C-alpha cells in the first residue's frame, strides 16, 4: 500500500526542475517550461517517485539476460542540457533516435508547439510500445513513434530542423546527414577514442557537420555499431583497453606489459577534489593518435597492477608493447590537492608517460578550451579538411581540431 498523493508528485516534480536550474543545466525559459509541463513519473510506471524525480540518476527500464542495460530514462540534468544545446524553436520538425520511455519526446512536443512535429525512432519493439502507451496516457498522441533501426532515420517525415540522438553513437549514418536540413542542428552523444562526448553540430550547405559545442555525457550504446574494440591485457585480475578500429593497437602484444616495472612521470599540474579534468582526454584526441581508454577492475587497483585516476574510465597512450595511463597522487598540503601524472610500462613506457604529462600541461594552460569536431560523409571529396586528428569511421571521416 502506498500513501503517495498527487500533491507529493507535484512537489517532487517542481523540486527536480529547481535542482536542474540550480545545477546550471539549462537557462532556457522554453526548456524549463517544458520540464515543468511533463510529469516524469508518468513515463516511469515501475519506478518510485524518488527515482523518477531524482535529477541525477538514470532509471534503467530494460536489461539484457546478461545484465547489460538496453534502455533507460536518462539523467534528467543531462536531458535538460541536451535540449539546451538543441535549441528547439516552435514549428520545428524533429527526429529523435532512441525513443526510451517517451519522456524526451514529450518534452520535444512541448518545445515545438505550436505547429511542429516530433518523430521518435527505436529498434526495440518493447521500447516503442512502452513509449506509445506513456505518451498517449500523458496526452501526447501527436508524437509519431516508429519501430525501426535508427540508422535509417525517417525519410517519410524528412527534412528535419533538428535531430537529437539519445543513445550512444560511434558513427553518424548517412541518413542523419541527408535528412537534416542545411542549417539544421544535430545533438549526439558521439564516441571516439574510448570516451563519449555530447556534440552539438550544425549542418552546412555543403553537407558537412561542424560542432558548436562539446560536453560530457554518457548513454546506452546504439545497437548495430561496432567500431570500438575491446581487448584484455591482463586477465586476472582483469585490465582491458577500449580502442577504435582505425587505431594500430594489438592487445595481444600488451599481454604481460603491466608486470614490467612502473615508470612514473609527474606533470606539476594539480587539481582539487571537485575540479573536472576530463578535458585532458578530449584535448588529447585532437593531437595524439595513440590515445584510448584503460579499464581496471577493483581487484587490479587493489593489487597495484593498474591504478588509473578513474579505474574504469581513464585515458591511456599505447604504442607497440608499451603504454602509459593517467594517474594522480595526493599532496601533503593543508587543503586537499592532487598532482596529475602518468604511469608507464614497457620499453617506451616512460616516453609515453612524459608525453601524457605534456598533454596535461597543455590542458592546464586553458582548461576551458574545446576542440572543434568536423564530420564529413565518408564519400566526401573534400580535399581540404581542417588541421587536426583524422578519425576514420564507416560512415564519416571525423576531424578533431585543437
């Protein structure tokens, strides 16, 4: 038996919206009004009100047999931030890839009114059936829900003024280019070199996507995109690396490397406990083709085999049989401070550690700077891409410029 009342839900809903505002996730009056208009708990019938209106957690709504997350209601603060970057206008025609619970589609429906249209697509029929039911119950019957591979888009409803992707994408399929209007905006959680970043792209008249902003985010991966590789470099306890198919990395060649002596370098750059430093990884992808992700289990960290600054989500540089990963050490100072550095293994371990320290220092000179991301269709004949790191994917040639 529950004693929850409609008033409880209203109060918790308003508190969630205020927490999103206080966190600075959005300053848009339109987005704030949409968040206030759509009751999130109606899209999460199996969640408690505390779960539905906690702005900082994702609510998992479907699991695979092995426990992998297949669908979820994304963190509400991130939802608001992505809508801020999408810059929706009344009358816009919008395509959403990843229907989820239908909550984001309802927010989009509020933002495009009057006169706009929302099409949301998901490959999973269970997900789309749930989204249809929730949208209808909440009064958003005009949202078009399509069961289809999102990579195909919705040609029948194109062209679109805005395109938002709410699943983690390793690639940008051709349909997303061709179905977005010139001048249209695409916001997508894009994955490269082991990390995921939200990228707000604008499509030029030449069909090229150019970023206007890049921000930290994470989403359930899109089904059917397999351009990232995973390899185990230490089996027990486990340490793995995650890298892109276009990188010259051989996990087998690294087997045993972590048992060789550690070679540590320190950058002289310090951070406090609350200081973000994810920009090191992002900026490194613009200048260093060897960067990828290292992922160490709790046991591997405990045993001192591999001790990255964030055990399961840290950048590493890899060359042949050598590697170096981002590390830190606590300083003996009155306030809590940490020095950033790198730990290397293998014949070139110290060289790679010093190189990673150079990347740390470059980030420290302007911690707020962001690279520019340019995405060309793979068949593009443009012979003058901007300077930067070229990352080859199946459907796009991506350039990350410092």
